[in-house]
């Protein structure tokens, strides 16, 4: 599932908002056809194990927008799961990154940032 943004999110999310990219069939069964994985292995001089991240079913084309998805610091209890964000403008780690999540008690899981859900169109992070 590919969603293309033509706007930036306003960041006006209520507390305890959940955005979950899990895809279901009409019968209510979870669809999990994307078998790609990212990363995994060992990193750093301490040899820390880094688990692989599974590719997602849903992806959002940020359409070269900086912060195409951004929450405010008041968005407590915000959850974002199982979505890939690709084609973002800005630079990771700064105020114009494609995805900026702020607020206390945030839960982020199963996210892929900077790549298509199946691993195509990777862009380098420096």
C-alpha cells in the first residue's frame, strides 16, 4: 500500500493517538506479504547485536517534503507502527527531517525511514 503525501501533517495529534500501518484482508486477517528485512547483525566496537527490522506493508511517499510527518511536544502517548517513510526532504537528525516525533510516552515500532517498504530506493544517511 503506497500513500503519497501532498501536504505536511500539522502535528496536531491528540494524546494517545495511534497510527498503525498493519494491513488487513476483508476477512480481518493480517496481510504480511512483504518478506524483506533491513539491518541485523553486529555493530560497533562492543559488538552489540542489532536485530533486523521487517519491511512493512504500508509506505508513505513524503514527496520531498521536510517533516512530512511531525508531532507536537504535547502529543503524549503517541504510537506510530508498521509504516515505511521514503522520499523525504530535509536531513535526518535535524529540524527538517522527514519524520519528527516529540512528546512523552511515545511508542515507535516496526518503522523504516528512508527506504521503500521492500528496500528499493535507498538513500544514503550521512
